[in-house]
């Protein structure tokens, strides 16, 4: 397995140094940046496999950099974990809505963060691919990890892709948020249930393209969670 690269973006040297040592022990290559300008330059030049991004940074917030990355086709697929001392639900949801794939609040244990990094890398392309699946005009190609709606590629993050892949592999069955967390995020990774709702909203948004709306494939099941159903395919 080739060495994976992690970019740590934090203005505190002690945190960057602690994370660098922890990452190198488990054979990750560690890059560092202390502000969003340097971080963006490193991302463009070296294309890390994952970014650990502090919320509060000099010269602009991590959220600003996250928005910039997600607007750019060349960087939007890079997984991002937010590092933040902000623990209120609104802050967490804001980070996820902008495009973060996960978040962890300070102070944190390096072992927990490394477990989340490994899980996110598996979700974003390190695992085995499923076969090609299709529902009407919607096509998921597991080998290329791309999704098409009426032959047009959809803009979809790695977590949304994995959610859709799981749903299409298990149609017409309702899953609770906890079950989805175990199946998509992994049973050994702690993620709060509300994270599922954020990614479901992002998946539904991604399933709309050029006047076609396939968001109805992802159905809310009251009192349970969510279900993927081909009955949600639009007609006409």
C-alpha cells in the first residue's frame, strides 16, 4: 500500500507537532500549514489524501477554505475532517453543510482521530467497489466511483456516494440512523446520529440535475429512519 498523505491545518504548533508524530507512527506522511493561504497552496501543489482543518485560523476561517475547496472541481473530492473547539449543534451542522466529511472537537485523543482518518479514507475509495447498479436513469459505477443521471455525471462527495451505494444495494428496506452509521461509517467509528441527516440532505440535493429530480428515491420513514425505493423515480 502506498503511503497516504495527511495535511494538518492548524495555527498552533503544538497541535501540529503532536498530530505529525501520531500520524507518522502509523505510517502516514504529514504535511502542515498554519493558515488558509498556505494550506490552499499545499493542497493544489501536493494533493493530500485527506485534510485535517481547524475552524479558527489567522487570515480567515477553516470554513472559508472548505467552501473554496468544495467549489473547485480539482479539490472538491478531497475528504476533510474539521478540528474545532466549537461544540454547539449549529456549528457542527454548518461545517457538515459546507462540505466537511467529519468533525472532531478539541481536545481529542490522537488515536480517535487516526481511527476516523482511516475510516474516512476507506469510505472515500479505499474499499472494494460494488458492481454497476441502475435505477431508471440513475447509474452508479462502483469501479470508477461515479454516479450518472441520464448520462450526466453528478457532483457527489465520498460519503454521499457510499450512502447511495449502500441504499441501492439494499432497496425497499428501512434503516435507522444507527444502522446507517454502522453500515456506512463503520461500527467502530463514533459519529452522532444528526450527521446522517446532513448527508441525506446532501445526497438528495446531489440527485437533482438538469430538471430531473431523483431525490424522492431517498424516503424518510417516520419513527425509523430512511429507505431507498424505486417508487420514488419521477414519471413523465
